[in-house]
C-alpha cells in the first residue's frame, strides 16, 4: 500500500476508473458513487496524469479504453475481485464468531450439572455455537477472553450470581446405607471405616466444620486425594466415599437422588458466591447475558428443590457469622 500511495495521488481514483471502464460511461460511473459526472472526469484525469498515459478515448459514443486502460482495468478487476472475496470471507467469519460463545467453566460443573441440561439450552438458543473450555482444578482467575466463566468471589452488587458458595458433604445413597444411614465418628476409632475424597487444591482444614479438628480421629479414615474435582464427584456417586460437594455442582445430583447429604441439615456457607462473568472487552454480549440468566434460573430451581430436601439453605443466605450450620449432634 505504501508503494501504491507513492505511485498515484489517491486509491479512490482506481475505484472510479474501474466503474467507468466496466460501464464504458463516466455518467453511469457517477451514479455508482452518487457524485457528479465532472467529478468522475477529474478523478480519471488525475489518474492519467499519475500514470503518464491516457486511459480512455472520449467520444460521443462513450468512453473507450486505450491499450493502457485495458492493462490497468485487468489488474484493477483482479485486485478488487480478490479484495471482495477476502471481505466476504471475513464477514462470514465474523458472523460465525458472533454466534460462537466461549464458556470457560469448571469441568465438574459441566459434567455433573450442565450436561444434563445441554439439550434444553440448545433448544432455547438454537443459533448459539458453544465452545467449552473446561477447568479441572480450583481457579483463582480467568485467563484470556471468554464470554462466560465461573469464578468464586466475594459478593458484588453488579455480579451475575449463579449460586452462593455452599459446601455440602455428600455421598451415594448406597454408601450411606452401608454405614447405617447415620454417619458419626466412633468414640474409640474416630472415622475408621470411612473413606473421604479430597481435592488436592484445598487444605485439609476445609473439612474441620464437618469432621472436627482432631487429627487422631481423622487419621483413622482412608483418604483419597484427586487433582480433578469431576473425578471426585464421580467416585462419590459410585459409592467410594464422602466428598465435599459445592452446591452449584451437586445440586442436580442431590435433587435426583444420585447423591445424598452425608449429614442431613449440615453444610458450610462461605459467604462468597459463584459468579458468571465475561472477560471480553466492553459489556457482556446480549446472547451471553441471556444464557447466563437461563443458567441462573435453572440453578435457582435446583437450589430451591435442594433446600426443600434439607440439603442446603433456603432463599435467605446464611450470614457470615453463622456460616456453618450443624445438626443437634456435635461432630467434635
């Protein structure tokens, strides 16, 4: 482009020339650009001056290309045709990009909660192309530009909140039944005979509100440690042991009965929230906001159902000062 700018006064004169050559008429070219015929003539005259040769033979029958004009017309037609093809390609890509949404979500959340609702989501948003970027462990920030991401943060007035961060100890119905339907530490053996499934990203103290702080009692149990939370939930569902279930991940499983509270009416409310946010520049895209609202509505249905089962807090959040709800029996 730098070389072309040095050779001719204005690239616009090439567009004017191409139209005049294609129509064989300065008047018809003027209609294409919605300018006067003298303006077309001035542009052509300037281009001829830049090139140093006449491009048209003007006459009563119209404007006819000279040999130089035919050479330039061929090159101009080829170049502008390629430019038009490139613009069409880029527009198609832009349209595809407009319909594609990048969702950066927890692998466990997608596997255990969203997948069973994916058909309904697709039916609700048939033109949305979803690309899932799954995160296996605990995330502390969102990398790159994505349309929707989950992140656990402090509550904020303008946040799109998917769910409160409520942690419920859960296990399979079979595991609970195999241990008599009521889990409690043995006075002498502590938690011997139980298996706990722990995420390596979390400190062991995260279990204190439900297991107590005695290392001796806790040390009697079997502990399996995973780096992938989705694998932990699957292991718990299969009856392997007890896991701390983030309610936004396990709400659907609690509602369906695939998982049950290991201790009825006992959970941890951290006071934080699971947010849905966009990291793209500017405001959240309308379709992303609509999908976020749809996800929040479906999650609210599950949380209400889980609350009726006594497996999580009802509508009003548990206060930070009372973040751990216990049953009447002590776990210490």
